[in-house]
């Protein structure tokens, strides 16, 4: 650390909280801490409209299940916190907290190298891989000297998890943002992935027949969810059945598709987050390669929309990649948007 440099505590604490929030054992606790923090911010700044919005938008209807109310409050509180912390932002301090919080995950990955797709501290191996992908997606937003450790985290977590979709999306992101160094870094991830798959006895996960069979399972889950969502007897079709209620309402396994899942749980209100995401892309607040990579990931996994741990992963990517709006190149002589951290 540079002499005289003072760590900004809020970004560092938020980064550590979100990292620990990806652990299955602590996601709910971190969610309640986030709610308390957001309420403190609203009261401290006398922002009673913000306080009222959190409570109203979380409830939406008196018939919401308590789980949906709590999850809704956590998501909205997280938005309030990220907006507040970004006012005095330091991506280096945020990532420092993130690395500290995720260190247990990396240590566990290295000590269980030969295990069969270890879930480590998280719900499953897929989320472990998605945490590694999270570090990969935020690398371009960091100054070059600060990229080494997050990249090593992505190497270990994607590799040891042997999670195919995070690796696939990491490859797409590299295609969207090509570069010699990035390609070389990706090849290291692929090498560790293959080594871990071999030592775990999981090389069959790369067999075309196995991949086709697994994809068919996802297609079946997707089709079942579509049929259920189109059921004329679906309750509260306008506002959905509530976040986290898909399994309780249908008895089915969640579809590995965030968009279908959110349509069922939010109903037509899914237009709100979808519209905000489209607006962020159009105004270049979120870089297009990052946005496209997330869209592809959300087509393949359900955790970012169905699990609090997955929502925390998405929050990290948005917090790091969010930029000041600037015109598209053809509107201002080729000028590109620049990360806040680089200004």
C-alpha cells in the first residue's frame, strides 16, 4: 500500500460483506445487515422517501409470503447501499474487501482440489464458478497492477469448481473484449479447469454426449416453467407470486433461466428491472461486453434470480462496472465512456 494512503472503509466493508454473502451459511445474515445499513443511511440522511420506498416496494401486497418480503427488502436495500457507497467510491478498496471476504473460499478450493466438484462455503459448485466469473468480469475495471490477485481467484474458483457455464461465459467475455494478455489469462483458467477435472475424475463433463444430456434437462425445466407461467389459474399474474416462491408454488425445480424465473415470481413487474437494465446498457452505464456476458449467464443458471448468493454476485459486477453516462461513439466523435476509477 502507498505510504499515506487511507483506506475508504465503506467500499471495503461493502466488498467484504458481499463476498461473505456468497457463502450459504451467511447469505441471510448478510442480507439482514444490508437492510439495517440501508435503514441507517435513510434515517441519517433524513431520506424518508427512500425508507418508505424500501418498505412499500418490498411489500407490494399484503398477501406476499414473508420470505418474499424479506428478499425484496434485501434487494432494494442493497441498491440503496451501493448508490450511497458509490458517492465516495474506490474500486481498489472495494475489491480489497472482496478479496479478503472471498479468501476462505479460495483456501477451501485449494485444500479440496481432488474433491468431486466441491461446493466449498457456497451452495454448490456452480456458484463457486460464478464467483470466479465475477472476478473475471471486473478485471477490466481495475488498474493493471491490481488485476493479478482477482485473476488468480478466478483461476482457482472456476478451475476447481469445473463449472462449464462460468468458463463458457468467461470465454465469451474474452471474445467481446479481446486482448493478448486477456487471452493468455483465460488459457491459464482453462488449463486449471482441465487439471482439476482430471484429478476429480470429472473429465466426462466435457463429453459431448454428457453435455447434450445436461442441456436437455435444462430444456425440459425451461419448458415446464413456461407451461406453468402460462397457466390461466396462476395467482397474482400481474405482480407474480413473490421472489423465491417458484418451488413453493409449483413443486418444480427452478428453471435454469433467470428471465423465466423472474417472470413467474414478479409477473409483469419484471418489466421494471428489465427496463432499468436496458436503460443502463443504452446509456452506457454498464459496458456492453459485461452486459452481454451477464445476459448469456442468466440464460444458463438460475442463482442470480433465485438465490440471495447469486444476487450478491451480480451486485458486485454492477458496482464495479457502473460508469458515468456518456454518448455512444457515433454521437460524440468517437468518445468512449471511461470507468469512474480511471478518471
